C-alpha cells in the first residue's frame, strides 16, 4: 500500500505528458494545414488540458470544504470534460474528412 501514492503520481504525470504531446501534435496539424478541423482539434486539445488542470485545482480546494462540494465539483467537471472531448473528437473527424477530400482531389 505504501507505493500507491507513487503510482498515482507517476500515472498522473504520464497522462499529462500524453495530453501535452497531443497539444503539440495538434499545433503541428494546424501548422501543416490550417482547416476548420485542425483548428477544432487544437482548441479541443488545449481545452482538455486546461480543463484537467482546473479540475485538479478545484477538487483539491473542494476537498477542504467537504464531501458535498467535492460531489458538486465532480459533476461539473464531468460535463466540462465531456464537452472538451466532444470538441476534440469533432476536430479529429473533421480533419480526417478534410484531409481525405484533399487527397482524392489530387489523385
């Protein structure tokens, strides 16, 4: 049980590294081809990262005030996370569709 906090911290760090890499890939997608899809992709990726950081900070502070506040913040965070992930997924889908259309035009 003593290694549990270390595993949680290490896992959290890996998740944030992965999300940061997704933001970098999204920036490269916009740089390579500025389309509605790539811009949505970037906005979604940044929103996910910012939302996760805000969620962590809010939950940390809510934990000091009581369980009811934690439950409220968790509910709001889940809605915000769903919206940011939908934005990112829409961007991925639009980017792929736009890239596929451009590829068929050149062939």
